[in-house]
C-alpha cells in the first residue's frame, strides 16, 4: 500500500456515512479517496473490541493526517518473520529479555488471539463439567435400565446357577453384554459429535470470523469415550453384583432386587470408577481448582439428594395405610423392597440443579451486561481531541458527551 491518498473502509463506516468507492473522506487535516470497501478485515478475530469502525491507510497517509503527535495515544504493531524451524516461544523470550521495560505485548502463531483462546478454553472447561454432570444423570438411568433388564432375565440367571455357574461368572457374562452395548452407544455418540462439526461449518460457515477446517481430534474423542465407559461401569456395577449374589432358589421365587447388595462388594467398583473420573477430569483441566470445586459441589448435591430420597422412603413407610386403594398402592410403591425412589430423586434433582445453574449463569451475565453497558451509548467515538477543539464536539447536540 504505497498510495498516501487512498483509504479502505469497512462496510459499517460506508453505510453510516452513505459513501462508496471514489468518495472523499477527511482524517485529521488530510483528505483521502475511498479506494474500496473491505470485504474481510485481516486478523479481525485477534483485534478484540474496537471503539469505532476500521479504516486502512498507508504509513505515509497516517503522517499526512497529523493525528500522531508527541503525547498522542496510539498503538503500533510489528510482524516479525522468523527463519524456517525457529521457535516462536524462544524468539519471544529473547525479545522480552532484550527489552525488559518496553511494555511489549507479544503474540505468536500458536497464540495469535490470547483473549479468544482463553474464552474458548474456559467455555470448553465449563461445558466439560456440565457434560460430566449430565453423564451422571444418564448413568443413573443406565443403572435403572440394567436392573430392569436383569430382573427380566431372572429365570436365565437361576438356570445358570443351578447348572453350577458362580456369582462371579454371571457378573462377568452380563458385564460383557453391558460393555458391548455401552461401546456401541459411545461409538454412535462419537460419530454424531464428529459429524456435527462439518454440519455447523456448512450451515454457519459464512458468519464465522475464521474459515474452519474439519479434522478429527483423536485425543478429545478418546477422552469422551473414557468418560462414557467409566460412568457406565460406576452405575452398572451394583445391579450386576446383585444379580450374581442372590441364590438360585431366591431367583426362582422372584426375590430379585428385594435384598440389598452388600456395600463391601459394590463400594470398591463405584469408588474406583468415581476416582478414575475425578482424576481424569482434573488431569485434563486447564484450571484444576475450578474443576475440583465443581466436582465437589456435584458430589455434595448427590449426597443431599440421596439423603432426601432416603427420607422420602422412610416417611412413606411410616404413613398410615390409606383407605383409598390407588393412594395406598402409590405410597407403598415408594418404600416397597426394590423401589427406585432414591435413584429417581437423585436423577430428577440433579437435572433440575443443572437447569437452575445454567439459568443462574445466564441471569448473572445479563445483569452484568445491564450494569456495565449504558442504555444510551454513543454510536461514534472521537479520541485524543485537542483541548482547543473541545467546543466543536461538546456542541448543542442533546445526545453527545465529551470527556477532557
């Protein structure tokens, strides 16, 4: 760009001034001719918030404006071309060491937009934690489904026990079945998630600030698969162990699900899977402290909801028998042996808690925007105005506001 009298403007400025190619625009004390309207602004994603519309001129054009004077506030950016194979991080470290008091802000090709990268990382961390909570809700449903499936297979389990199958062998058989079904569901979820990316690019590619390209990231896919399998193991272990611990005679009499599973048999599996999930979440988190606090809060909510479900069963058991058959059967279904009252309370309560959490976050963001952004904001800003020209900007216009 060597023409000192040419200027390129963004569509917003062209629409606001009602001008186009060939029009004359004054910047400072110099007149410029609009050489074109910018279709795609370079590096717009890394620039962040700007107070006004953008215009591009040459260095000689900036000198003609007379805007850059001693004491003026302005920002200069330099691009440094490194030799092939050079490390951007090492170059930045050497530059900062050479100019320790320069107040430079550096960006590399790996971190071209630190603010955008930080926003994406935090949003990804938040979605990961919410996804883990959703997986817990799904795990409760999976556990109930496995219990119902094993109850329907009661006669087959009894036949296997009569033929000499041990409790461990029965648990392994049905664990293999559950693992195959869980693997099929995980693969289907991974395929759907991977296919969503090109679909979004195809639908909204024109409105995105950058042109994304589709590529499979096997690390996040493997992480999602590990989460899904660990959740399935944690919530299907109790019904599987219960299926193998009941004697064949009890199964044939239909007492499946009526005897509580010994805690010493299910606790190692549940605690081991839970510890693996927590360790995996903390080891892959950008902010382990935030992740640990969120997971601890989720665990606390689970304990509170479990205690609430236990209280509901106890209160239902202590209530007097109603004379109405329908009401009596409904109350009995809350505390009968094998009732899923506790797990349903936990699932519904945790789901409602997540909805309230998302609503609270949205309300907080909306309130913050309402407090920080004025209801009547100026449409155009003029910066670095000399004191002698202040009366020009602080004229009789009712909507103007000046700051010395």
